[in-house]
């Protein structure tokens, strides 16, 4: 497992080792002992989620607050997505900063998203399957979000906005300033 730092404190890229031969590829996508050794973090992932999307589906930006905040380890199981995170931790030097990364089945990159971050992604390929491990259970009463086209964040989702497919719920999310005030 290889670890690469991002510009955001505590957020990093995880690249599992892959073994290829004439049969195909084998990859251990997660090993708690190795993860702890490489990152120095003890994370107890308790819930795995998976979504399937078609091109242009934008999910996010989502987060949970308080005691049920979630750290996540996310990856593209199939296809290609643009993953974006925003640091919402008010005491952090990178508060309000964002980071984006293309996750693909081929590059096998994963992104560790610490608690206190908003997270979203958009499918860039015709279809995608997106998986994420969470260190806390989903709790609707603590969920929050930020509208994908927030003017303060000015995020680049790579596709033209007329191609976006966004849920009604996500279209009603507040701005960054409203969510963090």
C-alpha cells in the first residue's frame, strides 16, 4: 500500500498494491493492519456503501456532524469518477479548501476523507460503481450538505453543468457560507 499526501491536512490518497499476470489482476483493497501501519491511524470501518451511476450523476456534497461524523475510504470499483472533498473543520489551516482526484477502476486510487470534510463525486464515464467504507453509521439527523455549484468554493466538476444529473434533495442544499456559519 502506497500513501500520497494531498494539500488538505489529514486527507490522503491510498494506492493498494496490485498483482498482474496472464489471468488478470489481484488487489487487496483494504487491510486494517497495513492501513494502520502506513497511515498511523486506527480506523474502525463499520459500514460499506456502494452506488451505481450513469454519466453526469453528481452526488454531494455530503457530510455528517457531531458524534456521528464519518471518515471514509472511497474508490471507483468500475468506471471513472471525479471525487471532490472540502475541509469544513473550522480550526484547520485548510478550512474551506477543496481537493479533487479522478478515481478509476484502472488507477485503483482510493481517497481517505477524514471526519469534518464534505464529500461528493460525479461520474465521468458512461457508468460507474463507487464504493466507500465509513467509520460511523449513517444518521439522517446529523447529515448536512453544500450545494455543488457554490460560488465561494467554485468547484470544477469537469463536465458541462447541462450534463449534470442531481437529486432533488441535493439541489436544495445550502451554500458553503450557510452551512458553515
